C-alpha cells in the first residue's frame, strides 16, 4: 500500500474524489505549489488537497481570524489558510486564537496539544494532521515497515489520549492521511 492513496487505501476512490471534487476547485496558486513539491521525496508529508479542502471550509464556517500553525512542510496549509480567512485575519503566534493546525513532529503532538488547548478560544478548533499514519494505526506492528513504527506508536498513544480529553469534542475525518478535528468545549 502506498502512502499517497491516503487513508482510503484505494487509489481509484482517492483519484475519483480528487478529480471530481477537489482539483477542479483548487485555487491555481495552491495547485502550483503542490506541483512544485510533488517530486520532493517527502512530498507525502504535505497537506493532502482533499484535507485542505475540508480545512478551508472549516476556516470559513468558523469565520476564523486568528490562526496558528505548528509545522509548515511546504507552506500549502499556510497559503490555504491565508486564502480562506478574511482580509483582517492573520496568522499569529501571540495571545489566543480561533484555529490551529498541527502538522509538526508527530512524537510531540501531545505536548503541542497541552499548550494549544489553553490558548484556543472556546468554540475554536485545533486540527492534527496525519493521525492515521498511512493506515498503519490499524495494522499489526510486524506488518509496519520498521522506519514507520516509532511514529505509529506515538500516533496510537496520541489518538488514545485525545479520545479521552474532556476539554474538547473531536472527530477523526478520514481525509488525506487522517485529520483529527478538535473543538474546545469549555
Ligand atoms: Ca502532514
């Protein structure tokens, strides 16, 4: 199974979704950035365009103005955020925020969570990327290639912890490589 089939583990279905609903609506500037980084050996680490489409919709639903990102691999998500928030909105590292996107070092997701959950406004969102780690979260460890095992283990621990965090409401969306969407409840 290849990393670029995403979480659906089906090349045909992934292609169908991308070609029918995502690519025709993707802003030209995002497409250019994606094309420019497609040949990068770690290109699969970037934000998947179907996940990006969901993120853009959520930013607009939330009318997010203050956003923060941890881990900017190709800048796709940062550019997408800039295109999706109002003109008076801005990415910021100060104070509280409406929306956070975390695509940083997977082993540190829980540390990010502890810090971010205190700074996101009540009703605001934190999204964690790659939380299904190529689908390997459901595999037996011996079937997982050795270089992926460490992060898989961190992901399993993180997913369990976040599922029992009463400060937030969650939904694991099976787009891209798995998007855990958290809303601060109180
Ligand atoms: Ca990612």
